[in-house]
C-alpha cells in the first residue's frame, strides 16, 4: 500500500538542490511519545511510535501522524506537496531530480498509536550527512523538520500553538523535546544554506511563529509558507 496524501504545504526545494545530484544514504528518524512518557523519551526508549526515512524529497512533504500510524502498512511512499503541480522545462532531466516524496518505514518494535493520547514528546535523530557513518552534531542536516498542532501541516493560532523546527544534525544518541501540544503532523523539506536556509548555519530546535525572534535565520521559503497558511 502506498500512502500518498496531498497537503497544503507549498514550500519548494531550493533550485541548487534540484540542479545537483542527491544521495539518500542518510536517515532521519523520529519517535513520538505520549505526555506521560517524557522520561522514556529522554532515554530514547521503547513505547513510542517510530518512523524513519532515508529520502531527501524534492519538495516539502507533510506527514499526517494519525493517518500514517493507523494505516495497515509499515512501509510506503509519501508524495510531496508540489511535484504534481510543476512543469519543468526541456532543459531539466526529471530522472535526475530528487524523488517527489519520501520512502518511509515503521521499524519493528514501534508502539501502537492511540489518537486519544497527547503525543507531546518527540525524540529525533538526524546524522551522517557526510555519508561516512559519523555524526557531526550541530552541523547542517539534510532536512528541515517542522512540527504542527494540526493535521496536514496547517497553522491556525501561532500564538497558542506555534510550530517548532530543527535542521541540525544530532548526536548519536538523538535528541528529545517536549511540546505544549499534541503533535498532529510533521513537515520535512530539503535543507540548503546556500539558498537562504539559515545563512549562518542550521537551526537547533526552536520555536517559530509567535516567537520569531527566537529564530533569527528563518528562511524566505518558510516565511512564505507561514503567509500562505495564515491566508487559508
């Protein structure tokens, strides 16, 4: 079964990412834990629901948590939100572009998703950008990852439910964060510092939106996404 869901997140990948080759031999992995399991999250332990991907998508992808973790599949392909709306010129060889979405996998041992619980804790790991099996904690990652309090990566009240974002590599132990709301969806898109994605480097985990001053290097693409959602 292929889980393919269109969402309203329209941020496009930087052109330099499209123009270059791409390498999928890296992983981004996250595990969500309910609010009562904060200690388990800190330890990166069992009991949460886990997803991993090795794919850097062409454009933004929106992962709807409940839909994905209640599906009958443990693996699939999730379409990005823009590729089917774009026509490339004759000079672009689409076969050489990054894939229009991500391959995802739910590992054995992942827990059962219960929509009645508040999934407020997230453990994540982003490493091996250099493809040599080593972690470069604090260095640029391959993905910009953003959490949302609503399905389909939609923002409503950024004061009460701001979104949170990271784009740096973690240590080999990963990183755990707690949010003031249940995570309903997660967006992933390519990171490219040369095209304005955090000109001074990647972004450590931080709140974005209502407290934009906490994140001084928000990319123009993300600002555009915010403006789009606020107009919905």
